[in-house]
């Protein structure tokens, strides 16, 4: 490439004058030689002046793809769950549930009791399905040890005042701690009509019937006179100073003994008890006022009642119990704790457990 100042000639315009002048130049010197001229196209690229250089084109990289095409296509999640489950390999293990399946609030002493612990029963029990929470184990012959249900229901029915100052009700689901048993209770107060004129009426809360289910039948206790479970007017057991003029008077108050028998089955139940005073039972946060009793109860029998009569089977149980009687709720036993050992209907039997009411009011009967 040849650069000339400020001019740019076409290669054909430059070639014609040169061809025309060439014969004259060649004839001025030396021998004459015949000149043969011809024209041939020769590709030239002559640039004159200050024109910018043109670089040969380079292979260009492909244009970048649009952003939408360059990014991988992901589906947008919609409605992600609030909680993503942990993978199995995380090693996270849920804590085991508490051993007591019945959640129960602490006793709130500021809450009122549904009824006061009156010295006597003066109203009928509230009918319904009373919820209880339980702990402990029961062992029966041939079945081995089994835990008590953590939640249980005791159904109170047929509650009424049969006469002035006399009340009765029935209970099923459990009675005296025996699972699936049933019982009838009665209570009388100082306003009741005495059986014999000029004799003060008997004031007490008592067991009128007990039925404990066993294989093939039940052990039944239904005496002619109910067995006293709480002597009323209730008072905490204490030493009593006897009248010097009557040394035969009992030495304590708030303690009693009783023994009754079923004339049909021959089952006999005996009790020796002491009143420990009034307490507040925790009905899952609400206090229930009651009288607490500590007692030793024995059950002795030789028969099992069946649909066709009775069959021989020995029963001999010793029960060490602490229970609470809510006199303001018609005599409902709202807490029961026992250790029982012995023989029931011919087989070994033991029970170590407790039950406490879980609500101050019952659910309605169906």
C-alpha cells in the first residue's frame, strides 16, 4: 500500500498515460527494440490521504441469548407448606408422650369449690358421667398385672331423696377401687325420721350394695343394713376426754367400726376407720371440698353369684385405703387410694392404685 499526499487516483487512470509515454522513453537511448505492449488487470488497493485503515473482518462471537433463554426453566412453587417435614436422615426424634395421658392443671386455691364439705349430707348427688384420672396396676389370677386406665368414667344415676333426710344413688364404672364394679350408697342426716321413737336418727354415709365382676359371675355384698363409710356429723378424729361419771364412753371421736353381711351370698364386709379431717381435692384446677378417711376394709365370702344362683368360690381381701367423701355433692367419693391383696373368687388378686375426680361437675347422662 502506497500513501500519496491528499490525492487518490484510480488505477486505470494512472495506467493509460504510462502506456502512452513508454515508447518515447524507450527510443531515446540505445538500439531500437520493438516494444510489445499489453494490458493486464492487476488487483490493487491504493489509498491516499488520511483515510482510516480498514481492518479485515474477524469472526464474531454469537450474540448472547436473551436472559429469559439463558436461564434454566424452573417452575415457580406455589403454596409452599408452612412446615417442611424433616428428612429421615436428620436424626430428630420426637419426645415420648408423658406417662400420664390425662393432662391436669394445678390446684387453683382462688377458685371456689362446687360445694362445701358440710358436716352431713343434705342433698342428693348430681347425676351424670363423672371423669376420673387413675394410676396403678391390678393383678388377677390367670391374667397377670395390667395398668389401670389413665382416664375412667363413673356414672352416677338414680340419685334422689327417698324420705326426709335420707338420700340414695347408684354408681357404675368403679366402686371401692374395683374396676368395672358397681355400688349403691345411702346417706342420712339428723333430720331423718328415727327407726325407733325416742332414739336419735343415725347420721352417716354408707355402702348399701357392692358388686365386683369375676369370671362367670360376681361377688355380691348387699346387707340388710348399710356399711358406714363416713360417720356424720363429720369431725376429725381426736382424743376424747370421757365423762368421769361415764367411764364406758368411747375414748375418741371421728373414728368408728362396722361390719355387715349379705344374707344371701354370705359375703361380709368390715371396716375400721378414722376421719382425717377436711381436705381440698384437685379436680384439675378446681378444688372440691371433702372429708378424708383412712380405713382398713376386709371382704370375706364363700360364694360367687351367677345368673342361675351361687357357686362356691372363696374371697378374702384386705384393703388399706384412704378416700375422700364430698358431703356437699351428696356423698360422692371424689378420691380413692388403696393397696389390696388376697383372694377374689378363688384366684389371687392385688390392686395398687388411686383415682381422683378430674372435673367439678359431670357430663350429662346420654
